[in-house]
């Protein structure tokens, strides 16, 4: 019931925030404040419902950790995007048109939209779903299951493909779960999610998970090429370069989690526990 209360509360506030942002998305000057407000409200609802149902301090979303966690996450997201886009640029698939600039107002609108999306998705997938599955199955199975669900959720996006969903699971679903397992800090995963999406759409005006109407700070185009390299119509999130960087970061964060001792072992059944319990010595 605690899981149900938390999941319903986060989904409800996410849906309400999404509707509000969608209603004003044609006006970037409104999208920014509405998106920021939706993100703030979602974090407050998460803190309230988790604290109330679990009767504990919500350390994974502590206010004192917000600035540092968001900063680290955004930097990771930008660095990951840079590693991908530089490779595509060297291969001649990315072209930045220096004779003109994109849209500053469009970038601000994308910032608002992506802030709301990154926050609500992280609260839902890592904050609620991953935490509860991890309690029941341990870190490894929770990472696998929630990563696949996260990838599958993108099948509803425009120009979505099965490979695009698999790529999202490999490069983001697993990596963000591993990042949370290592840091136990939702601010970091929210920042990463925001940094990646904003760099993609808000800076380079590129397609974000199949949504190709981004008008960011730079006027760029992505040349046609092998879909496994460029990502095709789904965007660079479907590129093998993105998957490769995501897998490397997943391994790194899992290594970090193991070193910090934050990996939750797989739970044994009561039968297994009873068998492996030492028999008390007879007096």
C-alpha cells in the first residue's frame, strides 16, 4: 500500500504537470515558469508522500543536497552528450551553421519543458519504482527490470522504434539506475536527465527521443547516415555511440556502488534462509 500511495501520487502530479506544460508549450515565456513550477511541486509531493508513508527523512531528495547534486548531474549529462556529438561531428554527420543562431526563447521554453520531464520521470522511475523493486529483488534485478520499463515507455514517442527503446534502456535506463545506486541521490539523476535533454534539444536543436521540433540556441542539422550511427529519425539517443558511452558509465557507477557498499543483495526466500541459518549448538 505504501508503494501504491507513492506511485499514484507521483503519477498524478506528473500527469497534471505534463498537461500544464503542454497547454502553454507554444509560448516559451510561459513554458519556462510553468515547467519549473511543475518540477518543484512534484518534488514537494514526493517528499511529502514518501516521508508520510515510510515515516523517515527523505534523504534521497534532501534540500541540502539539491545544489551539489543537480550541478554534478548536469555536468555528467553535458559531458556524455559532448562525447557523443563530437564523434558524430568528426564523422561529418553533425553540421553547426555558424552564420546564424537558433532561438533563445525556444531554448528557454525547452529548459522549462525538460526540467518538468526530467524531474517527474526520475521521481517515478528511480525514486519510486527502482527503490521498491530493489527492496524486493536487490539492485541487479531492479536495475534490469526498471531499465527495460524505462526504455519501453519511450515506444509511445514519435518515430519510436524497438531499437530506439532498447538503446534508451541501455544508455539511460540502466545508467541512471546505477547512478542512483551509487549516490542514493535523486538530485544527481534529475540533473543528468536534464543536462542530457537540454544539451540535445535546448543547445543543439536536435531530436529528443523522437520529438524533432526542438529549436535551441544553435542552428544544427544531422546528416543522413547509417541509423545505428546517427540514430535515424529517433535521434542520437538511438546511436551506438550513445549506447557505448551509457554502458561505460553504467559499469563505472556499478563499480562505485560496489566500492561504497550501496548495492543491495538479492533477497533470499524464507526457505533458503531457513536452510542456511546455522543450527544453535546444543547445551
